C-alpha cells in the first residue's frame, strides 16, 4: 500500500506544480521553455541542464506544441503515465477553462486583460526567455564549434522562419556535432530514467498512425459532423510543426471553409488565447465551444481540446522510450552536443523575433524588461512574483 500512496502523492505534486505554471506562464510557447527550465532545472533539480536540452530537442523534432509536449515528457519521467496526464491537465486547465468561458460569452468583449497589464506580462516573458538563453548558452555552448553552431542556427532561422527550417537547422547541428564534437569521457548525454518499455512505445506510435489514417475514413462514413471535427483537430495536432502561432493558419483552413465559424469570431478567440497563460493550443477549446459543427458548448470545447492534444500524448509516449536508449549511443551523444547548441540558437532567434520585435516599443519597455531580467538572474526572485510585478508595472506605465 505504501508504493501506490507514494505514486499518487508524486502524481498530485506534478499536477499542482504544472497548475501553478499554467496560471502564471504568460508569453507563449517560447517563454514556457524558460519557465520550465527555471522550475525543473534550476529550482527543483529534477533533471540536469543537458538532460533538459536533450528533451527539448526531442520535442522540437516532433509535430505539435513543443512546450506542452515538454511538460508531458517531464511528467512521464517523474510519475509515468499518470504524471504525464497530470502535467498536461495542470498546465492546460486554466487557459482551457478561460477559453471555454470566453466562447460561451463571445460577443461581450474582445479582450480579457487591460492593454497595459498585458504588455507588462509580455515584457516579463521576454526577460524569461533571455534568462533561459543565457543559462543554457553558458552550459551548452562552450567551445568555438558549439558557439558557431548556436550563432549560425539563430541567423538561419531569422532569415528562413518556416518550421521546416528549424528542423533542418537541428538536424544540421546534430550532423556537425557528430563530425566535430568530441566530449570528454563521461560527459555525454544525461540518460533519462525509462518509464515505459519499447514495446509500449511502439504500440503508442502505431496508434498515432492508425488514427491519422483512420479518422478521415470514419468521418466520410459517418453523417454526423462530430467525427469530421475530431478528424480535423487531430490532424492539425498531428501535422503542425513549430507549434504556437503556426496552428493559426492550419486551424483557419479547417474550420473556415466548411462554415463552422466566421472570421470575426475566429480572430476574437485567437486574440483572447494570446492574452492568457498556458498553451496557445487551448484555442481549440474556444473553437469547439462556438462552432456550428459538433456538440458545441462545453462538451464541444473539451472534445476539440482532447482531439488536438491527443497526437502529442501518443508521440511523446511512443518516442520517449527510444530516445532514452539512443542517448546511450556514443554517436548520438556527440550529435546531441550539436543539437543542443542549435536549440539554444533557435531560442536566441525567437528572443529577437517575434518576442523582442513585437514587444519592445520604447524606453519604458526596455527598462521594465531589464528590471525583470535582473530580478530573475541577479536577485533570484521567484518567477510568479516577477510576473505579478511586471503586469502591475506595465499597467502603471500605460496609465501615465
């Protein structure tokens, strides 16, 4: 009886930690990576900087929302399947509930937060990503070759901003690392503790492809549009590379042509999703609530939310067991040195575009961003407190 109790306690702890992150992680998927790093690498020491970067590289390779998948992987390595579900539920629940409520009351306003408060939260997000880039860069980009990989990756992604360019950059970083990096003995990749076996992983991967191929057939056979909605949102979750804002054009292509919702409602929901903490993919919950297809209301919102995240569950559970075993391979270890440097370059590029370009508009913005960065790095204030003060400061500046 002791072991199940300890497992339940660990699962509950994972849920509460990610629930707090879901309530405070403003700034979009790139900022989430900084929040996760501060929480699980710096504060709680659940895993090392290198293991975190390895897991982050895996999630960048997979289609779907990278930050949510990273949370699922962290939960799984901590408490198995229950931890994976607890991490997703905690991180997703606050914004999903807000988006469903907004969908039920659509038409009563366009924004959920005052402009100044939202600007302050965005500035904290810039500082959080800068902290992650600084910390990961110092740890993972030592040496001339790793530094060159990081800078080259950042420059290439800034010139070619497609999701495919990100995949090419990561693959190229791995190839260069495999050729040119020779880590010191005993300093390869930090192998993550296995939570499920390869056979189970293969089953989850097989189910991912079965649903991807079978749901369109089922939607054609069934007159009820509910299956068509499930197919559309599952396909978006399974095929969108880059996550975050990349989901906008794909969802628009799925829900607008059939007339499931109109353009004004679609854009109002998308704007609200950007004003909330947590994953941007909870926009699906809003669409499921307001669409004319499917059950609609709360049930429709929950259905679309599960459908768009289901591919991520299957991919993380399917790939993670093989990823852990690959980390024991020397060739994979040296390749990960280049991959990790490339991932830091991607974060550096994202720090500049879109975060810095879209957020820093004047001297006040720059001053508040530097103050938030100092609060996180030099004064070691907890992120939730910096988020609170940043939002209040942005609101105060807006009222001046």
